[in-house]
């Protein structure tokens, strides 16, 4: 399922820095992006076609590949998939026990 995965190894990577900054409202508004954390929010973001990049914890990749709803959502969408060590993944997540998957998504524009 995760065939074309790019690995991020540095905390200085621009994607890691962007994802970390999105914890603050001013950066979410400035970048017009937000982070969806966990399988269900990521699947919904994929279905809504707002997910731009998928971030995956390398330690949980086998578990995530077995999730049927995620597999179906990814089959329909083309997003860049990035994997990283657990320590990097935990640094961008706001939850205490991350599920191993997150997505950088576009903020919807309201009129």
C-alpha cells in the first residue's frame, strides 16, 4: 500500500518544521493548512480531497497497512507519503499517544 514512501530523517526538514508550526493558530491561518491526526480524521481528509501530505510513523506502518478504511481512501487519492522515526512523528503530534498517522491538509475557505 505504501509503495512510494519518502523517508524523513532530520528534525530540520522543512515538512517537519511546517507540521510542528501548525500547532499554533497563527501559522495555520498564515499557511492555510492544518494537521489531521489519527486514522479516522486522515481518512476523512482524504475523502474530502484536502490532504496534501501523509505523515507516517515507521514503527506503526504494518498496523496502518492493515486498516481497510485507510487502504480504500488511499487507493482513490494521490498524496505524497512521508515516513519518519517515532521520535520525529511524536514531535509534530499534539496527542499523548499518536496512532502513527497524520496528514497536512488545506484549510477550507469559507465565503
